[in-house]
């Protein structure tokens, strides 16, 4: 067996390469002729986006009457607002209002939601929270001890008992203040057994309407 010494240009390493004698022929690698088994794997499809309970187009509303609704109740829903809606100046058509009810109205204000409550003696409170550009959950609990509003699982307001929930109107507030977007997880029920104002504020996750 012979060796050849290769000298590279200045600044490079010296490389020693082994040469195969001419008398030796490299062996041909054996080919495995056995059949190759294949396995089909089912790739699960991505989870489907949950269906909205209501879809509002900015030109119509969905009004739900609650003629037999108890004075004490839970109102839960999530909002997903369409982009580009009026959220600043007040006029006949602005700002957009996702919800109107006797005890609660919701407006768009900048990048947030503005909730205006109305109590049994006309007490009023303004609550700012949530993000218009994101899926936002609201829970309203009205009890004999008072009321509370939760935004994305956090207590946003507590105060006097709200007016009775005779109706809820999604998609249009006062005047022609229409709103476009989707309403998810809409639940309205009488106050569940064991749920009080204290227990709701201590554990917002306990605010659940019974499954129908």
C-alpha cells in the first residue's frame, strides 16, 4: 500500500490521504432485497372552532325575552367583536353596543368594553375591562345580597342588585348603535343552588348554569 502526501497552499493544514492500491477492488455493498413494510398513520385533524350561539352583522339584533326569569340570576356569555367598529364619539350610531338589557348595557370604548350597570334604585356604575380585539368572557351574577360582574374570570365590579332581566338584546344598543361580532357560550338561568355573592367572588369558576 502506498501513501501520497498532499501539500496545500500556505495557511492551510497538511492532509494525508490514503490511496487504494490498483490491485484491490472495493467491495460492492450488498443490497437488501427484502420488501419494505409501510404503515399508514392517521393524522388527527385540528380541533374545530366552536360554533357561535349568535352571529351579528352590524345591521340587525337578536332580542331574547325572559318573561319568567327569576329576579336572581346568572348571565354568562363571551364576545368576539369584528374589527373596525365605532368606539369613540357618541351619536345615534356610535359607539357600537354589543348588549342592552334593563340592568346592563355594554359599549365599545377604545380597545376595551365599557359596562354600564343599572340598579333597582337607578344606581349607575361604569366598568371598563376586557379587550375588544380578543375573545372576552363575561359573567353577571345578581343575588339578594347584591350583584357582581366578572370579566375573563376576574371580579370587575360588585354593587347593588341589578334590575330584573326581562330581556337581553345582542347586536344593538340604544338608538341605532349596532354591533358586529359573535356571541359564544350564552347561558341565562336562575341563581343555582348554593351560589351566593360571596361564593361567586371567592371562586368565579363556580359560576355555572346547570346543564339543560
